C-alpha cells in the first residue's frame, strides 16, 4: 500500500455569488496537506464580479477547473460537477464553508487502511462573527472505527445531522455504479441523496476527533428565503423527501420506529424552518382532530405546537404524513 499512488480526490463546489466567503472556502481546499486533488467549481449563473474572481483563481492553480451553467440550482450544479469528476473519491463542499487543513489526508489514510468505500466525520458551525462553534452532542467514538450501514443511518436519526454531502467522502463508483444523482428542482434533496449513498456503500468508516468541517449558518440565507416564499411547495418537497428516504430506512429499521421519527421531525421542521410571522399568517384556525400516530409519545409542548399548526398548509402537511403512514 505504501508504494501505491495517492488516489485523486475530486472536490465539487457549486458557486452562486457569495464572494465574501468564496475566497477563504477555496483557500481551505488548496491549502490541504493532501495535494492530489482537483477542485471542480460549478458556477451556477453568478454575477460578472464572481465570474471574474473565479477566472483569476483558476489561473493561479492548475488543480482548479471552472464550469459555467445557467442558474439551475445547487443539485444541478452538483450533478454537473459529478459528471466531470475524474477522482477515485468524491467530496462536495459548500462555497461559504471551511475545511480543516488535514481533513483530506486523514480521510484518505483511513479509507485506505480500512478499505472502506465511504468515510463520515463530524462538522461544526461558523457563526456570524466567524467563530467556530460545536454543534452539541455527537457520537461518542473515542477512536476511528468501521460502522455498519445501520449505524451510519442512525447518526442522522439520533443527531439530526450527518445528512449533508459535506459530512462524508465516498468512492466515485458508488455514484456511477448505482446511478446516484442529486434530486433536482427541489429542496431537502440531501434527505434523499445521503441515505441513498450510505445504503450503497459496502464498508463505512467513521473518522473520530472532529469537527473537521465548518458550516456557515446565516439567518437570512437564500435557502431560508426560498422556503418561506412558497410554503406549500416547501411542504410538498419535504414530504416527497420523507417518502423517498422512508423507503430507504425501512430496509434497515422497524416501520413504527421510522414513522415515529418522521412525526417528531415534522414538529421540529415546523418550529425551526417556518418563522413566527409565517406561522401566524397560516395558523388562523385551530384544528381539533389530532393524528394518533406517535401522539402519546409527544411532550406537552409538542402537543401544543401541533394543535397550533392548523392552517390549510399545515393541514396539508399532516394529511401527507398520514398518506406516508398508509403506504
């Protein structure tokens, strides 16, 4: 193994403006202690200033490849980059985040030692002051270890993270041999793509000692605006994602367990993703009938939240949950 050449890592980064954060994000890739990589930047219809910056950056390092497309969304950009990637391993990164300098080196070393197909690691947050913040409880792995597919999927269930594509490296052939792409023209696409990738990985290893990736959370993000602009479409996308991921999880977990998890997630989605003014606007009529699935396990606060979520859109939300249950 020592004499084998280092495998190429293809880093795919969709870009849509955000010039303030783009430069440090790119530098965090180019400064990796592991050098055998290509950085595929897919410009998703950015403005002229961003295009000019990308041209300058590409001229400074031959590992950078720039591809342009009309604005079509992050999933289309990821799929575009994936189709052009030449690496043995694929890694997706957002254009406003940061990665630790040794992440790639540690990941490739562990992947080769364990002969795993996919490696998962923990992430942290960058707040508005650019401070690094831990994301709360995580898996208590004292050292890196091989984990089963069920354990990998349980990371998503237990910690409400490990679902973003920047949470893991995967062999490219997992995508190509199983024809895995990112669902386009919708949000919550990671809820489908990540468990799909996990479920097709022969061996999975967890890299302990994180966080290794720093996710920038911004209160007025474009994604948040998109969610609240068309609430009904947001809920439609959410339930499409829940339906698709449910089909995956039922190959590994009990149906009642997954349905109860989905029910609790809906409460969290309502509380977290829908701003108060949106809730107020769409919560003018109270709803008396309460679905029986999982209701006895709800806390008093969750029951109150459910009863308050009584608009036509939220009714739609729960009607779809019942449809999923009855499938």
